[in-house]
């Protein structure tokens, strides 16, 4: 177990390092097992993390867009914050979908194509291998992800809770039917659409040509099964997450800026119970201080 925890850490090292203590965090990248923390903070050779990992029976791994960025999926922040002339949050909302479903579907067609073309990274595979190996020892690993792609599952993770939904699922606005759909384009009218350039005009696809429900006698308008800005999380998924947060005895926070709620408070809630939390990121986040 100790040897494998070191292997997992080395696979994750491109994203972060680790600092010791009951509440653990990482703030800077290192090229080996020795952690270098900014002035005034403790340093470690990862031994404390390996000890905590070796003892843990229920591990919760909270992942964010930084994990998928390793696979080449844009985070839609910074330089990728805009699609055409709109910010992503201006498109990913119930109001935007109601006003202009064609434009929003173009945006999501673009995003669906992006994720369908990507492969899991070393981080995805490390997490999946961790789950597989620990399962044989009677230990559990759950991935609680904010990512809307399928890369954790492609890498082999079995126990995945996607709190923000999936780009590769649709939900009918009329009957509520949920469907996995990995076709691209998802409908004929979106073929060749969705280019992100600032001078690209809207396709203005008629609403009856947008993705429609295939349930008998329904034919309702489909939307991506994702959590839009301003919407609440799926209560069934959130209940499962709450349970995992309460029973875990080690938590890893990997590749997330910790600014989107409620996910931003999952790690601090675990730390408040006195449970070890290791934060793997390229930079400090607003929640790093909670783990010190």
C-alpha cells in the first residue's frame, strides 16, 4: 500500500505536491518526492501522505477542470473563457437556453466534440488504478468530479459521481427522459456548426431541427444534461456525495480552483472533521488555508 501510494503521488506530481499535517495541502510543483513549500510553511518528503494513504479505508477524490485540462480540454476560464463573443456562463444558463436554444446547442456541440476527441491523461489513469487496486484490499475510492466529460470512466474509474452532469447525456424538456448520447453531431442541423471564432455568425437553427426526444409521442426539445449556472445540483447525486464526504477518512482535492460552490466546500468540510486532506494543484486556491 505504501509503495503504491508513492506511485500514485508520482503520477500526480505534475499537478502538485504535498505538505504534511493532520490537514494537508500542496501549493507548488516539485520534481521529486521532496516538497518545497513557500517560506514559513512546513516541508515534507511525502512520508506523512504515504502513511495517511496506507491507513485510509474510504478515500474521496474531488476533481475539477484541471484534471481534464491535462487531456487538452479547455477549462473555459482565462484565455478560453469566451466562445465567439460570449462568456461561457452567459450561454450555460436556463435563460440563455430559453432565449436562444440554437446558439446554446452550437456552444455545447462544440464542447461535446472537444471531449469526444480527447483521451484520459496520466492523472485519470492513476486515479482509476488506485480504485482498482484498493478494491482488492477491501478499501474504497470514490471520484466526486465537477468535470462534465467521460474521461474518468474511460480511464477505468467505476465509482464516479458527476455533480455538474454530463456533456454526453441529454434531458428532455417535456418528459424528462435522460439519455446517453455520444453521437457527433447529435443532430443533422448541427453538422459543421459551433466554430468558436469571434466573427462566426449564429447558425440560427429552427427549434424543430434541434435535438429532439425519441421517446414515443414526445418529440420534446432536448437540452444537455448539465447543471447550468443558477440551477441546483441533482438532489440524488448530492445525497450520495454527502454520504461519501461524511464517511471518508482521506480526501484528495485534485485540479480544481475551489471557487465553484458547493464543491468548493467539500474539502474544508472533510478537514473540519480532522480528516487528512491533500490538495493537488498548480497554485494555491481560496480553500488552501483550510487544509493547513
